[in-house]
C-alpha cells in the first residue's frame, strides 16, 4: 500500500489565487512528521514546511500553510497568492517512528503546478 | 549553508558496466540517503545510512549497493547497470535525532544506461 498518496498529477492555477495540493498518508505509528518539498524545473529540492504528528496547530511558513487533518490522515499544502515562480513539482513526504528507523522519508508521486499569468 | 555535492550531473553507461555515484556533504550530518526519481513515481528510497559503515535498505535496493566509509561521503554502486536503472538519482543528508530536520538534497545525477 502507498504510504503517501498525491492524487493530483497536475493542475493549473491563476496567478494571485490560492491553490490546495492534496496529500494523504498511511501510518499506524503515533509519532510521525510530514514534509512538503518544491522542485522547480532546475531540479533542486527545496524544503517548504513541516508538520509533526503531535503539533497542535497547523504549520505556516509565509505563503505556505499545511492543512493537517489527523483523523482523516491528510496534510494538504495551501499556497496563497500564487506567483509565477510557484510553477514547479511539489512532493509530500512522511517520516515515521523514532531512532534510526525514523530517519528516512517516504515521498509521494508529486503534483505538478503551473501558474498562469 | 548545507552543501550536498554529487560527483556527476550526467552519466551515460552501457549495460553491464559498474557505476559509482558519489555524494559528499559538508555539515557533519549523520544520516545520508540515496533516492531515485522517476516520472509519476516520485522519489523512491534505495538505501540510507545512519552512521559510518551502517546502512539500511530502502524500498528498492535490488541491483544497488552502498558504501559509507567516512561520515561525509555516501556512495551508490550499480554492480552491473541495466537499462531499467536509467533514472535521476538524488543524494540527501539530514541531521539525526531532530524530528523536524528536513533533508538537504544534492543537484541530482541523471544516469542513462544504454
């Protein structure tokens, strides 16, 4: 079974509008963390935001916010006021557990976002 | 700034050749990782290492091996390259013991096996 599922392979968004990227995860571990990364066409992987399973509040970083719904096992990324530079591939990832076994991140298949002017 | 450097951006090899992909990080991170990235499949973990000489299989270790003789260096080895190993390979490192610690990635190595 997929541990991280991103159901939107690609999407268009109008500049200055908000966009929500879906991410659902599967784990039975009570301790986990969720990450979002951006990969522009240049290929570099850019860390955007992190949410821990025990965090009480949804994470925010500038124009990025994470809509964390624990009971539904979803961790959607919201990008507000989209800019042309937001056009990229976006990956959701999860870290499970503690210690050495908890150090690896499992990634979803990604969502390609294209911002239209 | 953390810097993760992969030795080759582009490689072209022939089926059956032995391939070495080198990765070096300069921030004293304990954890290092090798992923491969394929369209529609995202990033899949091949191997990771949580300390010198320590390694753990990821989700797709078949056909690969790794070496970590020094803390800063993590090598991915394809003993006998095959065409289905044509892919983008990404190395990453991370500080251990920090739940919020993100992965820092290299620029990637695009391998083509003919």
